[in-house]
């Protein structure tokens, strides 16, 4: 159904007992024009744009668990487009613009809150680096403001400005950045895709690929039987290497655990998103009042959705360096997501060397903020067999060509400077 004030009024008259399902519990058909492996934000967004923009509606999204059970429901919900290098700048701004109209496009409340992000700087060199980043953003039509210490103090007087080891000198502000409800984003794309005829098939794990005599991928083997497909797209995040191995591919990706944390609810404190420039710590405050924060990946390869104490300690130390008063706040829970870390910290959206198989992977720390942009450019690639203008640099062969996009050295081994 289409949500509106009128549908809400009708439901209220029935005591909210007659709401239909947000999306169908589809049963797999024998063949689809396109099969998308992975029912997270990127997979569902791809299916939506295939149907909405390119008119390809015979599409199935296959998810081994329930939709959003992977990284889409395990991130810290930050949305931003404050990137500097060619390739990233245009792509993430495209994604930001899609975020800004997402609720209208999907007819779903994704709780997008453009409360701003401040990246703190703690030295003259870091200030100059942020000034360069901000200037590049403004040249490309992206909002950016370089704040001095007084401006940061006015916005966030609770920070520890007396810390001699990590002096807060200022910050880079993007006001259009913010947060969105991760579950609602998944549900919104499922709702909108389902209305366009996309089949969302949960509890359907892909176990292999079917291929013809020429090696072209013609479908997938699943826990619910074989499903034929004209084209197959992979959007499985930290499981990219596993799924690609079923097709005989080895990807330039490592899987790492990235932990996230949430505290008990406290009164409103943090006005937007805040990052620590002298360590890897980022934090925002949820609508429920909990502090949602994270930091570095655990420094070893893993497919486990949990992390270890040393990284937890390091992240909390970063928070304490910025805001010592949070030492009195209790940690409520912790979880981990499996990150698909490319070697330059930049994603891969490309056709694979195997005919009929398409890859969307390598999102590192940036997967959630890229959700709508990733879906659009991946749908464009699958529908037209040509890369989208804003994803031309995300080619699989860039490592062979020496065309890495090393935004901040945030790949699995950030040593490519």
C-alpha cells in the first residue's frame, strides 16, 4: 500500500488492525531477468533502481537470513559526503542527494536527520589538510565550513578543550550530513521495490552458480533450489570473497570485523555527528538517547560478527579523550559487522571477468552512507553493461593499472601512500 495521511486515518478507524504487510514474502520463481545476491541496503537499493529507473521488474533479491540482518543493521548510521579525491567526491555527493529525497522516493520514513558532522582537527598540519578537503568539496558544490576553536566550543562546549595532548583547534563541518535509521532504510527499499514487482526472498542462501558451456553465469544454486537468471549481481559485503570463490574468483578484498557500540540512554548531549582527529572514534546520539559510536577494525581477518576487548578499549579511550564525562555512562551493548576491506579503501563496482556476473563490494567503512548511490550506479551497470559516470573509477582492474583511490588509507592494509 501507499502510505499517506489518508491511509493512516483509515488504519486508525480500524484500531490499526488492518495494516497490510510492508512487502510480500515471495516464493522463488524458476527464472528472473536479474538476481541480486544480498538483501542488505545495497542489494535492495539496486533492485529498486532496476525496477524504478530502468524498467527491469523481473528481479529477485536473495537473502540467506532476513533482510538487513548483515551490515545494514549493524552500522553506526552516519550519512556524509565530505570526500576529497576524484571518484569519491562526485559519487558520495550523488548518494547524499539521493538521501535527501529518499523518504519521498520510497514513500517510507527512514528517519533521515541532517544534523551535521564535525571532524575535529588537533594540529596545524591537520587543519591544513581539512582546509584542502573543504576547498575541494566547495569547488564541487558540496557544503563545507572550516571552524576555529571558538566556533567548535560554541557548538559543543562539553568537549575537553584543556587536553594538552590532543588540543582541539577546530573542525571541518558539513551541515547536510547526519544520520538515518538503518533498519528503516532496508525496509523502505523493500517496500518500494515490492510495489514495483521485485521478489524479496528471505532464508535463501546461495550455494553456487550455474554456468553454460561458454562459462557464462546463467543462475544460482540456493538452499531453496536452482534459480535461473539473465544476470547476477553480488552485493554481499564482508562475504564477497566467499561468494566470489563459488564462481572461481579471488578478489582484492579482506574481511575484517568492525565493532560498534551503544550506551545507555542519556539526556540530549551531542547535536550531530562528531569524529576525533587524533584517533579513530566517531559518535552520534540516537533518538532514544544512547551514544552510538565506533572506531577501528579489529586487526585480523575474520568472518565472525563480534570483536575483541583491545579494540573496544581503544575506542572507549578515544571517547574519553574527547569527553571525559562519558566515563560515568554505562555501555549497553556491542556488536560487530564483517567489513569487505579493499586495498585502497575504495569500493569496487564493475563487471567481473565472468560473463553475466557483476560485483558490488569493497565498501570498507563507508557502506551505509553509500547505500542509495551504490544502488543507482550498480543498477545502471547491470541494466546497460556500462559503468555509471560517477562510478567509472571503481573498476576491478584499477589495482593492476595502478589507479587506486587512496582517500585516507582506510583499506585493510593502509600503506599505499
